C-alpha cells in the first residue's frame, strides 16, 4: 500500500509500504495514484514528499506479480507523468535503494534527496526487460545519452555519490533523508508558484534538445537493446 499523511506546514507525505523492499505491486501503485490525487486536489497542500517505509525507498516493480498478471490496470509510467504534470513540487526521499521502477518514480519527482549510503540503478536488463516507466526518457535528460545507456545496459547499482556527480540525485545527506526532504519541501513550498513555474520551464527548455519527454522507447532503441542482450545476436554486430 501507500500511506498518505497530511503534515503540518502545507505538506503531504506519501510512504510506500510493501515489505521487504517496498516493491511497487498493483496495490502500491493504486495507493500512490490515490495519494497523489488527494495531495494535488487539496489546495492547502503546497508540496509533496515521497518515501519508503522501514528505511528503504523501493526496489522497483513487484516481481512476484510478474507471474500473476499479464497486464496491469495501473501503469507506473502514468503515475510518473502525473507527477511531472503536477504544478506542486514533489521530492523523493531515497533511503537505501531506488531500483528499477523505484528509480523511475524518483526520476519523475522534481527533486531527489538521498542518504549517503543509498544506491540507485536500473537492474531490468538482468530480468531481460527494459525500464518501462519513463526511465529511458528521463535518465538521458539528466545525465546524457552515453551515461544513461551505460547504466541501463549494465544494470549496475551506483552509489549515491556517483549518482550525485552524474546529476541523478540533487543532494546527499548523512542524516534521515525523509526529514531533510520535508525541510526542503517546506522551504520550496514558500516560493511563489511563478518562481517554481519559471524553474520548471527552464528545466523543460534545457531537456527539449533530447526530443519530446513522453512516449515509449523508440523501436530503434528496443532493437539496439535486443541485439545487446541476446547473446547469439551480438555476434552479428
Ligand atoms: C517498471 C520497471 O521499469 C520495471 C518493470 C521494474 O521495476 S522490474 C524490477 C526491478 N527490480 C529488481 O530487479 C530488483 C531485484 N532485487 C534485487 O536486486 C535484490 O533483491 C535487492 C533489492 C538489491 C536486495 O538484495 P539483498 O541481497 O539485500 O536481498 P534479497 O534476498 O535478494 O531480497 C530480499 C527480499 O526482497 C525480495 N525482493 C527483492 N526485490 C524484489 C522485487 N522487485 N519485488 C518483490 N520482491 C523483491 C526478495 O525476493 C527477497 O524476499 P524474501 O526471500 O526475503 O521473501
């Protein structure tokens, strides 16, 4: 599930809870969607923080459901789009791990604050799939195409420090990233909506060089990954 808490000072907190690694199951996705709706439609909420329960952000889609469902009625990509469309700033507080869909959820947020010992990555390739919830579009916008390809193709986890250097994370803390994110959200929620709009417009202008932000992975990219990940076919390259 995802727990919605209305905090003091015009903030809302959305906490993913699905032991042991807060994976995004159908129930968690529904919880995030409903919590976002509550926060977005409540005029007294000025900023939102997303975090995970029990000291871990999220290890991605719930792989236990892969055997059960062929299609999912709630798509994580749509949730990421919803966060990006939303005018209220959303901060991801990353403790321990943000992997796969968990990292995609964090990339959809406007700011990411991580604990110094956290790790992030896209391990999808180890399951024979690609990041399917906007990660292939959002990561290159932040770090450039070569670094994004390296992370997506290798599936490796990187440290918070490397993620900070690449620009995936905005700030590293040694204290509780949830508390830090709440303080940060409180600070930026004091900015006028005009200032926030100017900032998000500047980010949109900068990333427009990489083409439209939405949509699925292009056919060419899928073919490229297919060749790289199917051993027999790599020989032909
Ligand atoms: C939309 C998006 O684009 C796409 C489509 C996706 O997001 S696809 C999904 C992408 N995510 C992954 O591929 C993450 C896979 N997991 C790992 O890499 C590791 O597990 C770990 C997170 C680094 C922890 O390692 P660990 O060594 O500390 O402990 P563990 O013993 O391995 O794992 C501890 C417990 O957590 C369970 N677990 C781990 N990851 C899980 C997951 N994603 N879903 C459900 N359960 C998971 C695992 O089965 C075990 O359970 P139990 O046995 O205790 O009952």
